[in-house]
């Protein structure tokens, strides 16, 4: 018999009985490393509870400029000097703000700024990102860009109107319907650069007392005739002379730049025409003022 004929069936049988080699196990691919967390951006909207942006300090370069803007005005600084601008800071959509203002004697020389939330880095200095960017339009048509920091304060526009009827007996402001004119007269005409009125009270013989405080914390008692509005005297007060209920609330004058308040609560004092004549600030949780 042909040996090749016998070998072929044998090879076929061996092939049929053989097993394929086991596949070699391969390890699972290593997971991709997690991306490194990005540095947190300043949150332009992270105002303390009940507070809103009340002032912006903006700076730009090439050319250098600085704009310190508050709710009703600003100071523009350039290499040529400083210019006070009467104007208005307004909130717009998306957390942005605009400012338009001009010198009081040149109302046509308008400076405008658009202040937008978002990371902004000073192009001429190393440092952390600021929470707002600004585009400034100068009165002469030039334009500048820069970054801004922000100061938050209580929202005066949302403050409730003063209501004497709801005041407790220990709250001296319940007497404002009778003493309000005296408070205004002493605050503006008493010869003191009045930062606040800490208390007002009726006295004998048709007089009233109004305690004034200046920006240094020094206090003065203004004695005024309730009927005629004549100021009888203004005398300095000793540091340890503290009246019951003094300083809660504080009456703050409405003239000039509205106050920026960081704590407590505030009410609007209105006249018969609905105009704000002062602010009542209840400094709950606020640090004690200088000079007591």
C-alpha cells in the first residue's frame, strides 16, 4: 500500500484532535488620568447676602486711565489730571453695568464705560484676576480697556420706606415726624461736617436736641428751636457721654453720594413728595465706629 495514502488520514485525524492555543490575557487599558482642576475664576456675582455692587474701581493701560465709579458719579484719572464726573451707574443684563457721566461745567463731554463680569488680568502687572472687565469711551472719542474690582453694599434702592408707626418705644426714630425738620437743619447748618445723626429728642421750652457725628467719630449736640428752626447752640460731646438708644438707628444724610453700607439694615426716609431726605441705618452686627 502506498505509504502516503496512509499518512494523509492520520494527519487529518491528528489535526482534528489538536486544540487551538489559549489566547494570552491582556490587561485592561489604564484609565485616562483625570484632568487637573482649573483654578476657580473670581465669581463676579458672589455678593454677600442682600448686597449689590455699589462701586467699581477700574484701571487700564496704554493709555493709562482709572475710573472710580459710584452710583451717581465718578472720578476719571489720566496723566493729564483728575476729572469729577456727574453721572449714573446702572445695572444692565447679564450682571453688567454701564456708566455715563460728564463734568458739571461740560455736560456735552460725556465719558462712558461698560463694565462686564468675567476674569480680567492687568496687562501691565502680575497678580490675580479681577472679577470685571471694562471698556471706557473717552469724551474725545478715544477708547481704553481695563479691569475692575468691585465694592458691595446694601441695596438702597430696595430698602423699605421708614414707618414711624411700626417703631418700638426705644427706637428714637419714631419721633422723626415731629423732629425731622430739626434733624435736617442741624445736620446741614450746624457747622459740623455731619456723617450721621445718632439721636434726636424733644426738650423743654420748645427745643429739641440733635446729636451729630462727623467722619472722625467726634460728636456734637445741636440745640434747636422747634418752632422757628433757629439753632441755639452746638457743643462738643464727651467721649463717655452716651444717650440711651443712641446709634440705633443712625440717620444718614441723603445729600451727596449715597452711603455704601456693608452690614445691618437700612430704611429710606421720604418727604411728602416721596424724595429721600435721609437713610436710617440699623448697624446690627457692624463694628463699633471710631470714637464710640
